[in-house]
C-alpha cells in the first residue's frame, strides 16, 4: 500500500534569481561618526551649505549677469548670443562687428522683424560700462543697479558675482596644488628621514624666513599679471603649511608593526607610503584645508587691493575694496566689498572649525563608547 504524502503542510519553496543589490559606496563606521559630528555642529554645517550654494550659483555667472541676451528671435529665426557671436549686419545693421544688443538701434532692427530679446536677470557683465548714468560715476544703488556702479560706471552686483567666483576658484586651485606638493614633501621627509629630512627641513626653514609679501610684490611687478602667474607665485610659499603635520605623522608611523610587516612582505616604499601611512596623515591635512582656502582668498584680495593681483579690469573683490577707499563719497562700494569678503571668510572659518571638531579622535571615540564611559 503506497504511502500518501501530505504536501499541503509543506512550506512553499521560495527561490529568487534576482541578484542582491549592494550599495556601491558605503562609509566606514568611523567616517559615519565623523559625518554625524560634522552635522551636529549646526553653525559649521549650515555655513558649509550656504558657501557651497553661493559658489554653485556663481559658477553660472554668465547666465545671471551678462550684457548679452539668452535668446533673440529675429525674422522667424532664433539666436543664442550668450553662446555665439553674431554681427550687427545679421540683424539688419550695417557693421560686421559684434552686435551691441543694448544699442537702441539694434533693438529697433529686431522689433521691426517681429522679434524679441530675453535678457538675464542682471543685463550687465562685470566689464559693461554704463554710459547713460543719470549722475556721474560712481552712481548710487537704483532699480537698474541694485548695488550701484563703481567709478568706471560698471555694475557692482555683477562684479561681486564674478569676483566671488574667481576668488573661490583661485583659492581652491591653490589649495589643491599646495596640498599635493606639501603632502608629498612631508611624506618623503617623514618616511625616509636622515639626510633627506634634514636637507628638506633646512630648505623649508630658509623659504619660510623669506619676506613673503615683499617677494610676492616684486614678482608680481616684474611678471605680466595673470591668473596663472599669480597662482604660481603664491604656490611657491603656500605648500609649506602642509609639510609639518604630514611629516610628523610619517615619522611616528614608519616604525609601527604593520609597516614593518608590509616591508617584510616585500611591498615597495611607494606602496607603504601612500597605501598604509598616507590615510592616517590625511586627517590632519583635511583639517587644514578650509583654513588654507580662507588664507588663499585673503591673500588674493590683499594683492588686488595693493594693485599687484589680477590684471586690470578683472572682477576683483580687492579692487572693489580699493575703490571704496578712494571714493569715500560712495559708501556702497566699501560696504559691499567689506560684507562680501567678511561673509565669505566667516563661512569658511566656521566650516573649518566644524571639520576640525569632526576629525578630532577624542570626540569621535566619545560618541562611539558613550558619554558616560
């Protein structure tokens, strides 16, 4: 007699052929605690958010403040002057030069063909000179120029937007290159020690004893002013700020057991330096980054104020500050430059303090084990 098997109670076999979805990027528990500590510092966290938002907005300065329109419709065709140059003759004029869209004659040519013009929110670039001012330049704030004009008739708000962007970009590039050179020099000093450390340390001491401001002024006066020339001159001195903490970390860690084990396994010096020792040294380096960025922007502003910075006509906050000093009868120039520079540097300082506290091992360990441990 065949036994009957009751399959009703048997659990249904559930098989899934779909592969498990794993996150591609996940922070380690230590970095998660650091991120929570950074967000817990409300002043530093919101300063970072505000600074990033302002910088992101200024990256699109050409779409915010420009003397060229977004879009032009003329004789049934569409033109984008913000991206491409069009001659006045293409809009019914007589000249082969680039069309001046603020010229009433050009606007009349476009309207006669049933066209229209779409302008950016601020219809002035940082170099646009306004010739139809109701009063002599510098003109006070008005509906057309919310922050007034400078002594050359240029819109102050447009120059602040472009100046903010170029200052932050200059500081970021200088900070990144300085960190790359300084971290490499500190790693070589600390890892090899001996004569290598001695000679490089004496060279850094000699470089640090030089009158930096005078050398910057002399080189800026000799060489043709440009963004990259000024960047190279300042890079000669800024990288030394990263050498000290990296060198100390490498001197401390080169005799640890895991480094000796890695050397016994046949790993090269480069692998040991950049794979095992550098991650520990980067904690101190990241802590310095916001303050180095702050100092780089302040140095560029100071050189522009003294007249040895960016080329003449470039959108510069230091040059705007100098105009405020020379035109005391126009207080909007000095106040605009002061508040722009003050807010920018304050946001970076608050961010740097939050980063420093987040990377402090005492605070992260206290959060891990609990405050009462």
